[in-house]
C-alpha cells in the first residue's frame, strides 16, 4: 500500500463524525425560536439516543406508565418509544379534553403502505378515511 493511504484511512472516521454532527445538529434560526403559537412540550423523563424511553417500560405496561405519571405529571407526558414520540394521557379529564378537541384526527386510520399496495389504496370499508 501507499504511505498516504494510512493517513486517509485514519481521517475517514473523523470525517464521518463531523458529517454526522453537521447532519444531526444543523438547526435553522426559525426552528430554534419559540413562537407565540407553540407551547412547550409536556414533561418527559430523560431518554436514551436510539431506544428513547423503552428502558423505562417494564413487564407490566400499565404499572410502568402509572409510576411515570406520578413522577412526571398527572395529565400529559411525552414518551419516545424508539424514535417515535408518543403523548401519554394519564387522567380521564385530560383524555376527554384531547379527544373532544382533536376528534377528527383520531377518527381516521393512519396511512399504511402495505394496505396501499395490497388493496390498491384505502378503498376498503375498514381503511377508508373518515367522511369518505
């Protein structure tokens, strides 16, 4: 091998780290500013980078969520299960408020690529959007 290949191979992991840092931490000035229309997110326990809050969930899901609700807030809590953020509503009063104000969001099923391919779009009765 040529003597310069070792120096290139030594710089390659450093270059990957720099590119990863720039890709994940690049923020535009408009995303960093807090506007008047946005509310702060609900309380959330500290999370791990890839698995999120999955390490806090035990064998009994309802017991784990009850303990987290006692620790981080009785009404709303934000948990990341993997990379997916989930809003946990722990009280009946908050659940009624969420379901009454955002009822159309919960009336339709989420988009499914498999259903789109196998059933040629959401034309089935069980998969059709609300109101169609």
